[in-house]
């Protein structure tokens, strides 16, 4: 394998990170608003929304990702294996993102069919863009510290996307549509599609693939899959990725229901009024006058700001103690603050915001480590099997991501339906339905995180093994 300089410039790190910013304008919207869009804006029954998200998401997870991964590993072009995928999917991904959040004037059955088609195409194009993008991190450098560094850059960019979607998007949707959320979300998604397309093109032009398999490396898809099955760290990371995104999708997709139906609006208004007055005095007026959308936005802002602070500490801690240990400890601590939401009353607004701050900070430390660990698994596979199959390893992780997103998003609609939630009810929600929104941001999402903490005890790539693999691969490539 070619082993050029493994050090990356700041320009390349920023260029690479913009690709994840673009992808997360789509992904964070799916995670935060898809269930809400289908039930409260698009007008689907909760059971139909659940079926669409689960069936299409499962097909995408197990069908699209392995195929894209196998083809990407066998792509051979003057631009490399993975960068061409980023280039050629940029425009189609932006276009279908707008269509997927549009509300055509069809009869109900037509709406269901339209949702199935657009969601399927969106997940297909997302896989064709984001899987090669993620695999690119495994070949852009073989230096573990540089890999930790680029992951930190990448996930600061992710936080910017998450900050916009979870903090500003709902108020902007309401403002852009003059109160009509269906019109507003189409306008907002159009602008996000244009911006995301430009960012993906910047990623293509500013990055380089440095770890290039030897021309004589040959392996069949069957051999690659058998390598995966026998790769214990990969199996653990697949399960951990799935569980992590079940939690993220579940709680991320539930907060909007939580603020609309559980949180006391009078207490929330009194709590956020001084903040809104301060922001207004410095000409920041994104949040409007609706206490629910403003409170929801500010709540997410607190968590994301402290996530960014946590991300800033991640590389230093991982370099010193190893990714596995840091991930496990801080994932557990962050889960404690998810559980705490179970004990809050509707008036405990200040405690809700405080718990969100602490959860954001401690979870932020883990955020860059997941994908850096998957890149380490690709190195582990090369070290053990003497051949590299980067994309198919990342494709398996994308299976976990999509499966987690599918399960988590589907559970939001399914659990709300089982608790008797009625979309856009003029009479308000029942006490049982309100209890369901509370469980969806506390006990239910805490369970997958806690299982993930246990799994990390069986993950064998600790700090000592990281160093050994890096040194032996470097010597092997140089020879």
C-alpha cells in the first residue's frame, strides 16, 4: 500500500468535515422531525408512519449499504475509490431531500405511496453518498492521532448541523411558511439542499486518499463478508452503532412531542423570557413568539453547545486513555442524565435544561470516537487478514446507523400510538399519552445506551492494541 505523508492540513480537515455537515442537514432532520413531519404535517396515521419508517428503513439498512460498500471497495478511478461517489451523488441527494419533505395534494393512499417512494430514494442516495464519505476517513490517513483529530473536526461540523436543525429549524419553518408548517418545511429544505450540495463538492475537491490497496490485492465479496463475521470488534461496533442510534433517534424525535404535550407552557415561558429578551437586544430573533418552538430550540441549543465543548476534549482523552475506555465511561455518565428526565414534573423546566447541558457535555466526549473506532476496526481487519476492505466495514456500520435510526424513529410513532397519542388533537392529549412522551425521552432511550456500555467491556482494541496495530501496519506498508 502507498504510504505518503499521513499528516493532514487544516484545510483538508475542514474540507472533509464539511461533508458531514452536509450529510447531517439531512440526517438530523430525519432523526428530529421525520415522525413529526409524517404525523403532524404530512397527515399520516401513526401506524402508517411507523410502517413506512420501519419497512423502508430496514430494506435500506440491509440492502443498500452492503451493496454500496462492496461496489465502492471495488471502484477504481483517477479520483480514488470513495471520492467519486461524493461527487456524483451531491446534486441528486439535494434534490430528493426536498421531495421527501414536500406535501403534494394527493388522496391519502397517494400520500402513502409518495412517502414510500421518496423515503426509499432518499435513503438510497444517502447511503451512496455518506457511506463512501465515511469510508474516506479510513484511507485519508493511517495515523491514529490524525484520525482522532479529523474525527473531532468532523463532529464539530456535525454539531453545527445539529445546532441548526434542532435549535432554529422549527421556528424558521413556522416563520417561512407564515404559520403553515407544510410550506415552511419545503422552503427550508430547499435552502438546505443547495447548501449541502455545495459543501459535498468542497469535500471532493479538498481531500485525498492516501492509503491505497496494492494492485495485486484480490478478494471476493464472500471473503470480505466472512472476514467481517469473524471480526469480533466489528460485530461489537455494529451492535454499538445500532444501539446508539436507536437512542439518538428515539429521544431526538420525541423532544418536540415532549415540549408540546408535557412541559408546562407557563413555566417554560417565564424561564425562557429573559433569554429571549437578551437575544432580542442583540438582534437575534430566530425563535419567534411561540413558547414551545422557542423553548424547544433553546433546550437543544444548550445541549449542543456543551456537546461541542465535550468534543473538544475528546481527542486529548482518547490519545491518553484509548478510545474504548473513554467511550464507555462517558457514555454511561451521559445516560444518567437521560434517566433523570423520568423524575421531572412539567414545571421542572430549569432542571430539564440543566440535565440537557450535562448530558450534552458528557455525550459530546464520545461523539468523535465512534467513527474513529470503526476506522480502527478496518485497520484491525487489514492487520489480521493482510488485505483491506474499508468500505464494506463502514457499510456494515451504516447498516447499524440506518437500522438504529429506523428502529428508534419507528418506536417514537409506535409507542406514541400505543399510549393513545392523537396528532393535532383539539382536545389535548390524555394523561396516558402525555406519560408516553415522558417515557420516550427518559427510560426507553436509556436502555440501548446502557447495553452499549456493557458491550464495550468485550471490545478488545484498547490503547495498547491501537499502538501495536498502527506500528505493525506502518512497517508492513513501508515494506
